[in-house]
């Protein structure tokens, strides 16, 4: 009989809570390797603004699915699902522990849960995008209410509304029917970092200021020259969208930093809401001196 595979480990929580550091500590304790599940850390060159873990900080632990896309390419959760599961299988096949780390909630669930992704049709999407450009979002949202009221009640921005209508036209099924149940694809353990929200707010502000000091504007300028604005995903990343305004003369560095702080805090709140809704996550105090040991005990 084949040996039973160990559970996949996922370290989750809001941005700035220390997921990358804990993942490395777990890898050192459990003979593991890390699989990135932060969608914006897929991009080559987006280092400062995503707080991408540096080579010294990795402490010799292999990291997978970092720097796999150019900024002009679109991140795909369905492609990530295949890549992450292949990386996990390879890590386990070599007798190591696979440790998923990241705050992109849907990407984490794509790797861990039974989750089906509908296909895409560029023609349908282009037509819907043209309709939205000509008539606005309201008519599309009304059409979605008639076809898929559940999704219409959940989705607010044009991009997601267009995607829901594309799926409905392509499959004949409402987009909401593809939403996942909380069923693991394979055995898994999720470790969540429980934060003090007021302290996290201050930490996020300080982190943005450090990013500015380390050259975030120069990084954005360099990526802009490499085609950042042509991408569908990368230019919307926290910090990058705000600092593109500096390059355009629409804001100064101080304004862009403050806008980034506000947007990052809002994102952290959304992450906490997402992860708190999953009862399978075991929450540990992010500042517990014994955090790594307690997390490792959960993953044994």
C-alpha cells in the first residue's frame, strides 16, 4: 500500500500578519517547502510593493510559484489551482511537507478545496466589455439579476459582473453554482494568524512607509516601462495603482502613500472577513512567542 500523504498546510490571515515568516519557520521545523498563494507575488519585479519574501528571509527554504508571470500577463485562479496542486504533489512525492502561504482567499481555496472553474470565452467577454463601455454597468447587472440573482446580490464591480454573465452564456449555469463547498480536495490543515486589529492598522501604515523608503516609486516606474498598464491584474495591485498616479502627475508621493495605507487596511478587513467565515481554520495569536511550535503541533 502507498504511504498516506501528510496534510497540506496552509498559513492564512490578513496582509502584514507574518504569514511568510511563519511558513518558513514551519518549513524548517517540518522539513517542508513553501508554495506561494499571494496572487500579486506571482509577478516578476513586483517585489517591494508586495512585500515579497527575499532570498535571505527564505533561509534556504525552496519557494514555489513566485515570479512566474510578467506584469502584462493575467493571473488565473484556475491555472493556479493546477500549478499549486502539481507543486504540492511534487513536494509530497519527495517526502517533504507542502506549506501554502498567502492571503488571496480564493487562491487558497482553489488549492485546498473541491472547486470547479468554468471556462472562458474571449469573444463573449469582449462583447460584454464593449456593452459595458457603451451603456455602463447597470444594464449588465439587471441582466445578471434575471439570470443569477445570487451572484447579482454578491457582485458589485463591472469586471466580476461581466465574468458572471460570461459564465452563464458559456455554460448555461449560474455563476453562483460554481461557488465552492467547504470540502478539502485532499487532507489539509489551515493555520490562521489572529491579529490585534489596532496594532495591525499601525503595522500596515509603517510597512507602506518602509516600501516608499525602499524605492516603491522607482519600482513602479520600472514596471510601467515594462508594460504594467497593459496587464489586467498587476496594475490594480495595492501600491502600484496608487503610485502610477504619481507618475501621471495626479498625486504626490505623500498622497499616494496615504491612499495605499487606506486601501491596504480595507483589504486586510476583507481578508479577515473571508477567513473568519471558514470554521476549519485553527487560529493562533500572531505575537505568541511559541507561535511556530504551536503551529507545528497542529500540523503533525
